[in-house]
C-alpha cells in the first residue's frame, strides 16, 4: 500500500487562525482603550507587557488583585446575540472585589478566547470591557485575544479578566473593626449580575413561551442581561468621607460584594469571629425579576439568598452614628441604599440571619 502526501504549503490561516483579523481587532480596540487612560499608565496595548506606575499620592501603597469571568451568562449572550454588556460584567466582577478591600482599581487586562474570531462580536465585547473600565476609573492597558480552532463551538467564546488596585496600608478593610451595633447598608443590584445563571437558564427553559414579556419595566431579555453594577466610584467617595477610624470605631468597617453564594455566604467573609449580621428581609424591595426566578424555580427564601444577590449587590458595614449620612451620600451619587440590618452577637446561630 502506498500513501500520497501533498506538498501544498499550509498557512496559519489554513489551520484556522487569521492573524490579519486579530490585527484588525486590535486597531478597533485601541481607541476604546484610549478612553480609559489615567495617571500611572506608562505603556498600554500593543507591547508584550503593559507598564503602570503606582500614583505618587500613595504613601504606603498595597496592591490588591482580583480575577473573574462571566460564567454561564455567556450562554445567553450567544443564544440571544447580545454581546455589548458582558464586557461590563467582566470588569465589574473583578473591580467590585478589589473595592471590597478599600482599594481603588488602577488597571485591567482581559482574555478573550474563541474558536473562530468574529471581529464585530469581539469588538462589541471589548467595547463593553472598555466601558466598564471607564465607569470604574481604571485603565484597560492590555489583554489577549486567542483564536483556537477546535476548542470552542462556532459563535462561542470565553472571557476572563484581571484587575489590580491600590490602597493605603493603613486603610485596608479587613472587617476586624466591625463591632456589635454597627449598621448594615445594602446597595441595590442592577439585576442578577453574573452569578446563578445556570439556574436562570433552567428557569428560562422551564418557562418557555410562558416567560413574561417584561420584568421591572424592561424587556425580558434585557432584564436578565443587565450588566453587573459598578459600585467603585460611589463607594470610594463614601470611603473618603467616612474613613475607618479604629480608635473611635467610626467609619466604614467592611464591604461585601454579593456574588456567588449570595447574602448568606458573602457577608460572613468580612465579619469577625463571634459576630453575625441580622437582616430584615422586608427592608429592601422585592423586584419582579427575583420574584419570577423564585416562583419559576420553586425554591425557598434560603436557597434564593444563597444563589442570587436577591436585589442587593454590595453591602456596607458602618458605625450606627454615621449610617444615615453615608446612606444620604451614596443615594445622592445615584445608588439605591437600604438599611437592611445590624451586627449582633453570633452565639450558636448562623453568621447571617434573615427574618
């Protein structure tokens, strides 16, 4: 038996990787990234590595890093051809985490992977990333676009993001200064954000054609795809106005980003041993979106509060004397703020009690 071989040259493009498309995407991205530039950027997109100088106004800067993705929310982006907001989700998931330490996000990098690069889709995604960076005051200084034939189904991609921030060493929020009687403020979410979408997708499948046309005044799909709220600028302003003062036990003591695990599993991460957050379920509004999810899934309140943010995307723990003023400042900046609970002794109970 004889085998024949072809001497026809094979290019990278023949193998499924279009370098020219990648170059074209970079040119589309550059003006978007330029809008996010800020103090400290020495070299951004285009080099082998991006350079950033910590602003000189920091006396004892501590760097805080965070990384995350968008999860299975991307499945809906593919199915519904809605790619312009998942980039905001990507940024928000990391910068909101960095913020919880009291840090100012400085810069962001993204990783976009696909089987076949569609320039328009990728540009829409990165446009959302740039918008998220712009809204949170951090620079988009680099990233990676990986075209990997055979790794992803046609029309699908994956995202990861990486944020780095800085905080003065003396102002790091650890939650260790939280005291009995401190007030728990809840900042409203913009919707489901980017957690719990495996269950969301099951609810959509179960509802089928019976899914509502609108939720909370938005078309059904837009309500579910609403991007994660960026709390950075408003909360940083609150931290500047109500800095932690360990000696007088005043100021903002802790922040909690309500992501996977919901209120029940995220708030305990910033509470000292022996304390608990006692929350009042009726202290913040019940949205049509979360009511529909709970009814469709057929789950109880406990499962709702450990699967979804359930309407609260960020928690602020502050001394009781400052709570009203802090709430007023945040509301004036555009946040919906609710006094949702108080810090009490834990005893033998749970770290978060919602009643």
